[in-house]
């Protein structure tokens, strides 16, 4: 079984760089470390699967409570380094989060995903993990 690790150290943060940048290419090397530290300070956790000294896949998630969802987990990012795709790592990370949610009595796990053709495999994973398309997400840039 593939071991899921929780980011706890600066070395862990650096191990995750390629996997995070695969999904967030605008997060350049000079911005990366500070952005991840701010993310972790904002009630988020990062989990990863290591392969040959680097994170092959990562998930960034937050926990919270609001009037609509109750206690929830929101998956901000789920990313696999291109050379490691197709090995089931993203599914292992999603399963870990779902198990964590059950153990910690969270009511729901949420995520948003873009609707480009490049996201087809990700959508297949989410549907196979029994996520439902529950809403449209709107944003206003100001």
C-alpha cells in the first residue's frame, strides 16, 4: 500500500513543489515556499505520496464550518506530477481524505474542478469516488 504523508517540515514543503506546480504553474519557484507557508497557516493541510524522494502527488485541503455545509472538508488542490499519472496516487489521496472526514465526523467533503478537456481524468476520478456535481461555482474578479 502506498503511504500517505502529512507535510510537517520545510523539507516536506520542498518535496511537494513539482506536484503543486504541475497544477499551479503560476506559482514560480521564487513565490512557492512563502505561498505554501501562508496556505498552511490558513487552516489547511497538505498530504502527499512520495516516490524516489519527491512528492509524486499532493492534496491540499482545509477544514471548516459554515451555515450551509456544517462541518466540512474542502479539497483546494489535487495534483500528480505528469510522469506519475495513472498509478492511482490521486485516488489514494482522495480515499485518505474521505477516511479522515469519517473519523473526524465531518459532514461533507467538497471540491471544485475546472471544466476543460484536460480535466476529464480528474472528473472521472471524482465521479468514481462518489462525488456528485452539486452546484455551479461563480466568481467575480475585482
